[in-house]
C-alpha cells in the first residue's frame, strides 16, 4: 500500500509542474499531484467492451533497446577471464588510426570466427586520459550489422588481460557447413 503525498511533497510537485511548458502544438498536462496508483486504470465498461489503455506520446516515441552487441554473460566472462574458455587470439590496436583500427578489427573478428575461435581479446588501450577513442568506438564497430551474426557479446577484460584497456569478445558458433557469416 502506498502512502499519500505529504503537504511539502505536494508543494514541491506543483513547483515542478509550474516550470514545465508543453511543446508547441501539444496540450498542457493538468497541474497538481500525479494521480494515485489505484486510479491509473479506467473503470471497465459494464457492457463488457474491452478495456483500452492510452499510451502516452512520450512512451510511444521512446526508442527500443539499442541493437548493439550484448554484454557477455557473467558466467562466460568468468570462464574466459580464468582461461577455462581459452582466448583463441588477440589483436593490439595501439598506434592505429580509427579507419585502420576498424578494418583490422573486422578482419580479425571474421577470421577468428571462420577458424572456429569462441573467445578473443582486443587490446584498445585506455587513451591518454582514460577516454581513448578506440576504446569508446570498438563496441560500436562490433555492433555493425555484418558482425552481429558473428559477435555473441563483449565485456571489459580482467586486469591481468588488460583491464579497462582491453575487451573480451565472445564469438558465436560457426555452422559446420558455412564459411561466410550467417545473415542476420
């Protein structure tokens, strides 16, 4: 059971709503405290008509989840970091520009997948102040549509494998009769 709003909470809410202005062409929201949770659903129609819920415009515009590579499952990350699942290969992207690093990374990942590797290590480095460009862009590059069929997940590496400056990449299983990556 939820408690009712206190007077100071109600005052604070009215101050917040007084500073909010609707976008042009949109109706303003009613002032006052939000409705209690019990009143959120409309009463059912006694005639038996189906109940319809209105979806707010903000919820309708909200984008879905990003289609980037998934994070590695904790158990698999632990197995890779403890080398129970062997790291099949590694690549060091230090000293490469963005274009060269992306091309090298894509070649490396696809080649490792074709060879049947299941886990690889990508060393990006941390950058000068811990905000390295390669470190930041590598997950975006791995989210490319042509790599989504190959990359199962990514995770920051354990300290002994490079920590924040390296990534574990888990690769999907390669079909026995395929030499090219499957279509997404």
